[in-house]
């Protein structure tokens, strides 16, 4: 499985975690206020330099499970192959998909360098989803702002992130294409994908 980097993925990873950390404070707000609530305190919860890696993993995993619609994202990313997976394969896939997110980003939080986010607009996509647009100003004064769009879905208990678009590129769609390629080139079964995910470093 290729690990294709998205431009400034470190910044997005930190802000994803910061959004989750800020959720309890802004749970009753609008989608815009949820994104605007990315404060220093939220970012610091996962960028502290004196905590162990195990603690960082634990914090991120808890935030991810509590505040992101990981199962909806994971099922969509698997695409049509979801239908052919057995119940046991589906459950293992969800576990491995969560691990993929956690261990892809967890070690990058220590490199946060003070990027700032500003919400630039919001629009309803449909009756459930809202797209919040933002720009991230990077620490390098010579670098242009990074455009990040956040797709939030209304749930009974508030909004949940279901996708993030970086410079117009959907992180979910990118992962979906990668998973489909792995399955297609390795016999067409989900077991091939599970083997790749099992083998990823922790």
C-alpha cells in the first residue's frame, strides 16, 4: 500500500485532533463555531511534548472514537467491497481502519509549529451535511494559506466530521481509491486489504 502524502498533511492531522478536543466546549454551536473553536488549549491536548507516545495514542484514539464518525467514513472508504465482506471481516476492518488513522498521525503531533485556522464560509450540502471552508496560515510567512474544507454531518448528539478536503482533494476519496487499488491488484478480495493493514507499523 502506497503512503501518498497530501500537502501539509501534518497541519491537517493536528487540526483534526484539535477539533475533536474542542468538541465538548462547542457541542451546541453551529458548524462554523465548531471549526472556529480550534483554540490553543485544544491543540495543546495532543501536542504536549512531555507526554509518552502511549498517552498520545490513547488521547487521540479516545477523541477519534468520541467525535468522528469513523464507521461511516470507514464503510464509505471500503466502497462496494463492503457488501462482499463477511461480518468478521467487517469488524476486523473497522479495527484496522481506526489503527490506520491513529498510527498515521500520532507521531506528527509533536511537530506542530503554530499554524492558525480561520473559517471563511459555510454552506449546506444537503439536509444533513454542512461544508465549512477554512484557511490555514502556515508558520512559514512565505507560504500561501492552505485551503481546508470540513464536511460535517448532523447527528442526534451534534455534528460529526465525515470528510476533509485539502486544497480540493478529499482525504476520504483518496483513501477509497487506494483501498480499491490494493483489493483489485491482489485477487479482488478484502482479505488482501486486511493483510496490508495488519502489516502496517504501530
